[in-house]
């Protein structure tokens, strides 16, 4: 449980910051998906963007936790 908190809480904060920075530059109504304008509402695009940022940040935090194991933990 402790490692899940180490992974999910910082990635939540980074996901929020990443979403704010991305959508400060890009308008959700001007985004294109496979050459077609996105037909989703602004709230849906914001939600999807947040969860994608959170997932990438969580993957980064999980990789960091995985790589910082010592030799004893690896060999168990």
C-alpha cells in the first residue's frame, strides 16, 4: 500500500500540472483525432487529458520505484 501511495499521489499532482500546461496552450475544440476534429465536449477532452497525463506520470513513478530496488530485493 505504501508503494501505491508513493506512485499515485505524486503522479496525480504531475498529471494535474501537465494538463494545466497542455490546455493552456491548446484549445480542446481545436484538437484533431486521426485527421478529423474531435467531436467530444470540452469536459470530456479535459477528463481524458488528465487521465492520460496521470497514467504517464504513474508509469514514470512506478518505473522509478522498480529501478531503485537493491540487490537483496531483486534476488528474493
